[in-house]
C-alpha cells in the first residue's frame, strides 16, 4: 500500500486561536486529513521565544488550542495531535541543525524581525527567538514532512527549512525531505482595525468568542473612512468588511461592491450580513467545543496518544541523523573512540 504524503503544521499556544488561524491554516488541515498523514503540533517551545515571562497560563492555553482544533474539524482518528515539548527529539535536532546553519540565514529572516519589533519596550530578543527558524526547521524535518500548510507570512520559514535540509544532505548524504509550503486559498484576513489579524495586535475574532462578543467586534470594525453615511460613495477594495464578505459571501460581492460605490449601500448592512455569516460558522464549532471542554481528560488523552506516535517517528529520524554525524554508539556499547 502506497504511503500517504506526510504533513506537519501547528500553532503557538500564546492566546486563543482566531479566524485568521482558521482560514489561513486549519481549514486546509481539515481537507488534508482525507489523503495525507497529518501531524499537528502545539508549539509550546516556540511560545517561550517571546512569552517566557508569562507561563502560568501555558497549560490552559495548550488545552484551549487543542479544543479549538477539535472544534474546527481536526479529527484525532485521522490526524496526530501532540505537544512539541513532549517529543524531546525536537530539541536534539534543533541543536544539531544549528551547527550547520549559517547565521545570516536566520538573522535576515523577516518574520523574526517582525517578532522582535513587537517585543515590549526595553525587552531584548532572546537567543531562542533568533534561532526560531532553525527550531521550526527541526520540527518539519524530524517527521519527513513533504507538505507544510502555512499562511503567507510563514513562507520564508519553509524556504529556510529547505535550505537547511539541502545543506545537511549535501554535507552528510540524503537524510531529509525538502518540504514545500502549501498555502490556503484564503488571503490574509484583515483584523478588526484593518491591519493584519494578529494576536499581538489585539484585533482578532476568536474561534471561542461568544455571539455577543462577535457582534460587538464586527459592529466596531473599520470601514472606508470616506464613507460616513448612506449616499457617500465607498471604496470596497480598501474596506476590511468587504474583504471578509469576499470570503464568506462570494456570490453577493458583485452587487455589494456596486451598491457601495454608488453610495446606495450602508456599511451597517455589510456588518449585519458579516455578523450573521461569522456566527453561523462559529456555531457549527460550538457543540464540539462544549463537549471537549467538559471532558478535559479526553483532550489530554488525545495529546498523549499523539505524542506516542510522534515520538516513534522522531526517534527513527534522530537515529539516522546520529549515524551520519558519527554520533551513534559503536556495536560494543562504547562510542568507538580510543581511550
């Protein structure tokens, strides 16, 4: 039987997951489960790169990420869900890859630069933050993942991973699969303030938000600043609400755009429609969410079972890496080095 292509992706447990996460990656994950071997990782070590001062809530955040995934359609019967730090081989491969990765490859990474910019005033970037792309490469290469579903802002990380894999293979032989990114059909969703939807900017609509919270957030979303009332011609191409409606009501966008430009349409109509559509989407997740939130042991068992499967794959990779780096023990149990 031909093996299915393997997928690795994940999220950092730094706050509640939002619609940008769902449209950027999770919706694609749910599709991939049908014909790929999927591993989805809660990247708690990655969360430490910027959140190392606030760790008391980390266990709850890990739990909530898992619940968000399950509610959104990630199926533990078809996918492996696990916590990164419970598979220690990630750390070992990160260390070994760091020895062969040129500093300039990570120093010039735009995503790392963006994360540094978002640090609190006076906070210095940690060594771990600069090494973020190498740890992410280890995450992917450890499982031989040929497909990595990512948002547009993560494409650079997959490119670095390919370069690291290629360099390692050139030095030591063909060990790693060079992964390719798989982008969602959905462009980056704007946040409620018109900027990119981001946890750090506080402009998200979360998958776990109540109907009242969703309604309030959409009611206060930015629109075209020149369209203040009915009669003012609008510019749908710059309106965050319209960007969302292109995704959630594509068959109505032509008419909405025309009525907006003519001044005939009130922005409140668009917000009301968007609210209805978003609430319908989140309601489909709510029953599953409630069930898992009342059965926490089931969630932790899913993650433990995923950990066992992930560790079995990771151990094989690390054994092969140790062999090609001449770090494996000799047949007698010694290192093979003369005393």
